[in-house]
C-alpha cells in the first residue's frame, strides 16, 4: 500500500468516524470560525483547567479535509498544556507549508501533509487549528 493511499484512508476514517464531535453541556471556551471561500464552518469548544486542555469537541460542516483535521486536532490536544497545544498548531502550520514535521504524540495528523500540494485546500486543513489558536488566546485573556 502506498503512503498516499494510507494517508487517504486515515483522513476518510476521521471524516466518517469523527472523534470528539458534539457539544459540551457545561461552560467551555467556544470559538466559531468559517472559511468563506469554500463554506467550511467549525465551532470548537475547549475545557481548560489550570492551563491544561482537559477536553475538546467540535461541530461544523465542511469538506473531508476540514472535518478530519478538526477530529485529529481535538484528539491531539487533550491533556496538553495551552503552550503545548499552541506549539502543535505552529507545527501544523509548518506542515502545511511543506516542512518536514512529525507528530510523534499523534501521527494521524501527518496524513494531512499532502494537502500542501493543493493551496486552495490549506485553508480547509487549518480552519480547526486557527480556531484552537483563537480559543487559547481567549482563555488566556479571560483567566
């Protein structure tokens, strides 16, 4: 099996079997973002306690790339400090710019590495990560 085929399967698995899709009943940091060029939308919720992302969920609609990226991101940031989560978002941006970046703590993210070959799709892949950055900034301002 070729690497591209494996990556495609990982992306489609996250799209068809999303992790952490839904909303929290209790209070959470909530960020709503959209990509007006393609119509992708995300509402990201973070439960943060003492500077640690205890849980993350999302709702939204969009292409397989944006929704898979949201699923992967919410899995990857659980248990991370705000600094670690923000650093992951920076590494993801580097991955989208074609840099050789590895996510040893959550390798599924690397399945999105081929997106950088399609510039119009980079915004799809980074939507959830931009929501994460904004959520971290809002959490820091409010606490």
